[in-house]
C-alpha cells in the first residue's frame, strides 16, 4: 500500500543509542575504517551545515568510519552535487540537500531521446531524512478556510518564487485567487504583516507556525499536507479525504474537481521541508544498502536530535525505506502536474 505524505510524517524513529550492535556484521565490515565525506551545498553555519556536523559523530559511532564535513557552495548546489556524482565508486561522498530541488529539476545531462523527462533525483539514492514536515498557512483567528465565500487571499512572503508551493498552488487548488506581497524579511516580518492587516495570511514551516500561533494572536489555517498531521489532527489540511480541497471542490464538474484535487495533492506532496542525505546511484547496491542502514541508525540517535535542536534545527527523521517511498510518490505527482507548476513558475518570473 502506498503511504501518503501525512502518513510518513507519523513514521518517526524510535530513538536508540547508536552502537555497532545496531549494524549488521556485513555492513560493519563494509564501512568500518572507511573515510566518509558529508558534502554541504552551502557555506558553514547554515541549516544544512548544522545537521551535517551534528550527525557526523553519530554516523562514526554507528559504523566505525571517519567522517569529515566539507562545504561546497556555488552554482545553486550544482558544485556539491557534482562532487558526489563524480566521486569514484570506492569513495564515500554523501550529499545533504533539499530533495525538492532534485525532484522537480530536469537532468540536462541525461539522454532524453526516449521522450521521457529525467530528473536529477534519478542519479542519486535517498538515504533518509533528518527533517521532514509540511508548510502551513498562518492567519488571523476566526478565518474559516472551508468558507466558499473566501475567493481571494493575500499572503505576505519573502519572495515570489518561494510562495509557489506554499501559497499560490494550494490557493489555486482551492479555487482562491492568490495575491502575493513580497519583500518581507523573515517569518517574523511576514507574520507581523498579517497582524497589521496588510495581508490575510503568510506561510512557513508548521514548526515555525506553531510557535507564532502559541500566543493566540495568530491561527494556523491549514497544513500543506495530504492528510492530518500526526499530533495536530485538529488543524485543517490541504488534500485528501476530509480535506479543505475536497470540501471546496465538492460541487464542481467532475473533471475540474479531479484536476483541482490532483493539483492539491501535488502541492502537498512536493512542498515543505524535505532535508536529507543522498548517495550517488553509481555506487554498488551492497554499499548503498549499508549506507542506508547506517543512516537509519545515525538519524535515530537521540544525541543527534539533541545537538541539532539545541542549535535551533528541528529533527523529524524518516527512514531510508520510507524516504524512497516519499520520493517515488512526489516524482509521480510532479510528472502528472509538473506542466501546471512550471506554468505558474513562468508566470511569476
């Protein structure tokens, strides 16, 4: 059975102390003593860098390997990706990246004469996520997003491009005309614009939205997910049975209803916070299997979670197997509705 993205949100690791006993003998033999490089596509000090450096000692403890962290910024992540993809099959280079960037971008280095689009993710093997969670709409208390009389909404955003999956696409799926006011500096300014009445809502990660709404002046209107989020089942959600999109499209022509509902699923599936590690798919299946096993153990470490969270980085780990399922589902959704997404992207550029 295919798991929805919201179901995967509830697939958290059972935190356990990493130790050699958690690894199979075959994988310990494969990775023990190896030099492993975590490649960060940004300068030191950012979120990717924090996760990589917090995870490195737990990966070492699980495998008996030696891990170094290198920062290779530039080219919008292409420099870091190339380093991993061009490594020899004997080297262990692992990339931490936002999976969305690889899922929705065509790989121009692959022969496309078969007429089938090939995405950059095809050249990588997902190893697991360090943080996975949906975005959310944050507005004023009393706003009923199910109300069909709401036909236009204005959102405060940092930039136009960043609003597409978090606001513009979901709004279109709900039959709401979206308007974006961009240029706000960070989530605090975006939320303040809502409080001042400049906009109807703003968007941010659910983790950040929960903090902003804790004072009672703001309310989470909806999560951009395809089902209720575990632990927050009272919050409306974008897609799936019982969702806002299902309710708002109920009386439409069946073809238009199904199109909008599918578009809602696409927005919920490929958006949000999807940060994790990947290896080059050119490595042997045996090595890739052992890296997946090792990453499961390392990400499940409570020490990793404590270290990252102490530096302001949330941890919601997803296993390698569930990450592969997530990528397959997201890729399928984008293959179906990618043309509409790209049309939106061109319209705002």
